[in-house]
C-alpha cells in the first residue's frame, strides 16, 4: 500500500476574536465614511441646485416684471432709466389744459413711479448703488413731486375760471369736493361776498372753516387739498455722526473682521484635523459601542457643506454681520442735534401721519363770460395767485386785530391710528421745516375723527405723533406656524401687533388697540419687508427703531454684534423653535442677551403653560441658565447637566428632538432672511 500524499499548502491561520472585531470595526468605519462622503456630496449638490434655482427665479421675476410693464402699454416709463423718466416728465409738462379729475387720475401713475424709486433706494444693497444713481433717483422723485403739485394748481385755476357757472343756487357761491384713494380736494369760491356768510361747511362732510369778515367780503377762493401722502417733508432727515466716531467705528470693524476670519480659519483647520485623527484611530469594541455615536456627533455637529463651501458661507455671513453691525454702530454714534429753531418739529422724534393738508386762500381769477355763443375768459399771465392773509402792510395793533386767526376743522385720515391726541404743525416754507407756532385752540374728537384749531395764516399743515409712542415694547414672541411661515407678536403699551412672515413676504395678521380688535386696510395684505415696514409706519404703527431712537427712548442697550448674531441664529431656528422675551434681559450687561426658547413642532397643540428654557447669548457663547422667569433673583449660574456652546444651534441640540433638528434644515433662504430682516428692524432685544 502506497504512502498517503501530504496535503499541499500550509495550515490556515485561525482568526482571533480581536482581529475579527478590528476587521468589523474597519468595515463599519469605511461604510460610515462612504455614507458621510455621499451625504456631503448630496448636500453640496443640493445647495448648488437651490442656489442656481434662486438665481434663475430672480432672473425670471425681473423678466416677468419687465414683460408686465411692456404689455401694459399705458405709457408708464421705467423710473430707474433716466431717459424714460425725463421724457415722461417733459411730455406731461406740455399738457396744459387738464381738469382736476384728469390730474387726479394721472397722479396714480406718478405716485406709483415715486414709490418705485423710493423702494429702489431702500431695497437695493448700498454696494449695488452708485452715487450718481442715488442722485438721479432722488432728483426724479423731487421733480415728479413738484410737477404733480404744479398740475393741481393749474387744474384748480381752470376750475375757478368757471366758478360762476358752477354756483350753488341757494348760497350763490361755488363748492366742489373730489375724493380719490390718494387725494381729497375741497374748493369754495366766494362769488356773493356776503359778510354774514362766514361759516363754511362742505356738503356731506364736517370739514370746513370759520372765516373773518374781511375774507367773507373779498374776491377769494378757499382750497383744501388733502394729499394722503407727504411730499412736503424732506426725503431723509438724518443725523450725521462725527468724523471721530466714524474713525473709531471703522477701526473696530476692521479689527472685528480680522478676528472673525482668523477664528473661522482656525475652527476649520481644527475640525479637519479632528476628522483625520478620528478616522485613523481604533478603539475597543466596548468603547466604540458606548461612545461612537457621541464621537460622530462631536466630530461633525452640523456638516451641512464641505470645507470650501462652508468657509465661503462663513465669510459671507461675517461680512453681512459686520455690515449690519457697522450700520447700527454708525447710527448709535449720532448725537442728538441741538440746532433746532424755536417751535421747530424734530423729525427724528416725531413723524407726520395722515398726509398733508394744503390750505390756500386764492385770488379768484376772472370769470368766464358768455358772448354770442362763446365763452370768453381773461387768462392772467401770472396764473393762479395766492391771497396774502394777513396782508404784509398791517403795521399797527388795530390793523392786526382786523385779521384774526381762521378756525379750521379737518377730518383725520381713516386709515391712520393716533394713540394720543395728535399735534398740529405748519410748514415753514422759508426754513424748510415743520413748526408748531401760529396754531392755537387745538381740539380733537377721537370718536368723530375731527380736529379743530385756529390758524394765523393759511399754509400746509400736518398732524404729528411721537414716532416712539410704542417703544419700548412690553413683550414679544416668535413662533412657527408652518413650513417657511412664522408669527411675530409684539406687545406695546397701546397695542398688540401680530405679523406673519413667509418666504420673502410679511403681513399684518391682527391688531389690538386697548385690548380690542382693530380693523385696518393693511390686514391680510402680503408685502415685501421694506414695503411692509413703510406701510406700518404710515399707519401710525411704528415698531421700527431708527439709529437715533435711543436718544428719545429709555432702552435696554445691547451690543450691535450680539444683537445681529442673535437675530441671525434665531431666524435659522425659527421653523422649529419658539422664542420670547425674558424679564432677565434687563439684568445682564450690554454684551449679553437673555431670552426664552422652546421646541415648537407644528403638530403640537397649544398649551397654557409651555415649558420654556432660559438662554443667555453673548455672540460667541450660548448657555442655559439655572433660573427661570419666576425666580426671585438674577443669576448666571449654568443649568445642571448642560454645557457652553458656540451657537444657539448647538445649544438647542442638547434638549431638542431629532424631528425638530431636521425641521431646522427645511426652510428656504428667503424665509430666513425675511425673519432676520424683521428681527433686525424691530430690535426686540434692545427695545423691550
């Protein structure tokens, strides 16, 4: 029997348990790395797709606006193009025989052009506007305003030439009222010159005058042109900071940019190094099983984009943050002016509301006379002339007593809210400002919306209110309503405003005055943030501080960079978290802000006593406080089992659900920017 052949090859080495665990660990790490790379690649592609879509949408919106303008064929020019607007103005100047009705109809187009130019100046970023464009737009606005008023004067003259043919059968005088959405015009011509006819009330209104005997016997006409807009007040009353303050701020901003850039670069380098170290390290099975999830969490807390994209976005955010902070600092550096004349209205403290009442005493022009089937009229070369009252020749006291003040009764614009009795101001044409002298015996009936006062001489008048009457705020809250939609509630001494924000639009959802619902034409109207802010201010609902508001209101000042960073991060989280004011915000210093936050998922039912977490934020550090709103004393002691975090995002991750954190990633950039815009405009952390 032959011997058995030896088996070929060496005996296979037995795999130990440690080697098998190591192999499994390597395979798991490889799988996770591939998944992470795939996720990062997908998110990068998704971000690029969304950015391209946003750019395409902007281009499409511009083309649609241009096409809409083209197909209207109404002769309206593009106000941003100098040639078109200049041609429009020139052609309208050549039209000389327009009636008041025709001028009022044309005024709608003119007002629309003016509003477009104002919005361009307000909405366009400063770096996209050249100095020559600003001068061009402002010049076009002023020219359109002046031309519109000139047209009203010419049309008034044409009407007054026909006054005798339009006389009332009972009084023998002419009276005419024309109402429109932007203008209300009252004209009275004194044809009979009856000395006993001194009380003038326009039919179906309570607007009127009590005139002295000398006017009742003169060849005059009274005109009240109530423009629901204000083309009298200078375009932008601003305070100018000193060169020293500008220099200090500029140096600060440069240093802040350098510091932030260094910090971001360092963070990115450390994160990359940490990722490399983590990927090359091997841990025991037990350690891995217990801590791998935490390591992954710490190693890559957000990871929304690759390093290059993340760095670019961080730099963009820094530039936006510093720009906003610079603007706030520049505004806060302004000093309250002390160059106001006596009785001059400080337009930084007060605001005009309800438009302007142009009050004029006019010389009655020669009347039309019928002659052989024709109407003959003498046209004065100098055009419509104002009647001087009192006459400049009144020298002694006896003569002055013959020209007493004129009593005026005006209807207050129905879409304007006055929280206190309005003050009356007159326009000083020589000094180019509003003044409160020459006005006496002011009486206001809020229920009837009538204001009565005595005026020494006719001139444009307006009603004014403290611009900061609703500041500081008593409380505020920001909470999610839907995907890309939130509700901002601001409560003041007089009112409660609820503002809805979605995508790039805002809307006044409701308003309460003295705890009662108040209706307004602004409700349920969606507008861009800038247009929305302008509309609320015009309605008397000003909750938008300016750079000089801190000079007139006692505020809880917060450092601009702290505010800007807080608002930005609150906006980023607003789709899944609610924020509200805290009484402890006044207890900390200006470099820290305190507010309440809680997870607020859309499927949740509203509760009576929601569980809020109290956060303190300093711009570069967020922490949860041990105290709550009902605590007896303020303390910065850290809440048990919590840590410091660099952002609000990482702070809320400590207590938020995975569903909430996923919801934070869903909102569009337009929505986040709109929420941030509204928070920056209201400055809730400093003004409540």
